[in-house]
C-alpha cells in the first residue's frame, strides 16, 4: 500500500472543500488544525507509527460525512471511510479499528485507548488556542445557518461555560501545555459574559424604567415561567414513555393470567364435568353459567391484548402539519425505508415537530393503556362476580339435590 495518507488527505480535502458555506466550523481549515494539534501530541506520545497513522486517517475522515448527512455525520463518515479504506486495500481488522476512532468527540465520552486520547485532545485543543473566541463564534454561526439552531446570548454563554468547565485533557502533553491556557480562556469568557450581562441589564432598566431591585424581582418571576431545561424535558419524556411501557407490560401479563386460568377452567368443564351432567341434572345450569362466565372473561381479556394497526402510510403534508406520528410503527409499517428515513430526517430537523410527535406518542400510548385497563377491569369484574355466583349456585344446587334425595329415601 503506497502512501495511503496522501490519497486519504486528497479525498478529505475534496469532500470538505465542497461543503456548503454554512459549515463555518466543521470544514477543511478546522480539520487541518486538528491534524497539526495531533502531530504535536503524538510526538510526545508512545504511539507506534501505525497508530499515529491511524489517528491522522481518522481525523481526516471524521467530518466528511457532513457532505452526505448532516443529521448523522458519524454514520455517514464511517460508511464513506469503509468504502475508501477497502478500495485502498486496508485489511478488515485495521478498518474496524479506524471506524471505531471515527466519532465526534463529546465532553462526556471517556477515551478508550491512547489513540482515543490523542483524538479527543486534538479536538478540544481549540479551548486553549488564542483564536478560541473566533472559533466558537464560527460554531455559533454554523448552528444557525446549517442546523437552524439560534442561541440567545445568555444561552450561548451558558453552553460555552458548561463546555469549558466539564472538559478535561487526557494526554500528558495537553495537560502540561494547554490546560493553563484553557483556564485563562475560561476567565476571559466569564468576564465577557459579565460585560454582556451588565449591558443587557442596563438596557433593560432603561427600557422598563426600573431600578436594580425591581429588575432582580422581574428576573426571578421570569425564571419561574420560562420552563425546564431541554435535559429536564427529555427526562420527562423518557420517564413517561418508560412508565407507559411498564404499565402496558403489566396489563398484558394480567390479561395472560386471565386467559390461562379461564382456558384451564373451560378445558376441565368440557373435558370432565360435561360428560357427567346426564347423571347430575341439578348441575346443568350452574355448569353452563360458569362456562359462560369464563368465555366472556376470556373474550374481554383477549380484546385487551388484541393489537390495533393503522394503515401504515403517511404523506409529507401529514408529517409537516403534525397530523402523523412517525414514532409509532402503525403509521409507517407499509412505507419504504427511504421514505421513512426522509420523514425522520425532516422530523429531527424541526424541533417543534419532534416535540409534538413525542407528545402525541405519549398521548396515544395513554389512550391505548386506558382502553386496555378498562377492558381488563371489566374482565376481572366479570370473572370475580361470576366465580362467586357460580360457587353459590353449585352449593345451592347440591344442597337442594341432597335434600330431595334424603326426602325420597
């Protein structure tokens, strides 16, 4: 394999150079800066030549997926990388190693190897650089232009502060050479936030005609009504959906218990007792009654677990108007994969539509649960009272039969 790096570099340069202008952060200059940062890290590392080459290849190929699928660049990058590396003659084991490295480094991710440490530190070298504020402004522009995510000043400062405070370097070189600069940049960021806050407060006081104390009271009131954070909302959806799944599973188990019990009783009645009714005519009515009770109970239990499936197709107009929920299989099970994937991408790109679908999903799950538990309640009620009445009827029938027998004897 002759000089694969140069071919991979040419491929990456072509892909990244053809990105739209809206990608002001994830682009070719950014990739080249990361290559330069990784080179400094690797010179002070214990990585072998092949491992150093792996790091460079992974950095070159990590962002090429934005050219194919900006909603899931990791998977797109991996698919493109696999194809290229196979064409260049890389063996399967090395390809899998490289694909494992190709992932967008996030603060909460812990590096799994020395190569991972170099990749992650090269990614976040930006936090210690002199042009960090220009770079993060480029990132903010990209969020707005490429992903339609517009951050307010306060929201953006909070995002950056969380990024700086949670981040930590992993290689010895980065800890010795970049950590101090990162802390200086964090101090600058806090000062910059204070300046913006003071300017905003002054403007608010002038516009509203209030003093400092009144402004503080207004801010407290606003915090109470501005709602929970995105993380809190996501937790709410996750917990609610989990509760619905558990409740649905409990309902199915309860229905299965009733179906099993009634099936056994019906089998015993038909297999044993029915054959003896000709010699025990006094048991005919209570036997048919308990048989009827068990059949009705079983019917309601089956209805509680009987699935309902929609027609399984949707249109773009239904999706964009929020009249279809792509999170429920019944609305897409007859669609082609490409059509469904296109619909999901549109859903993920529209925050309001996504939350609307999540709300619909919870609502309709609740409706299904309500129907299940209503039918289960009817089923258990019929079974409970039916069994009690059947036992009483059997006792009375036997008592009357014995009394009549004693009189005749």
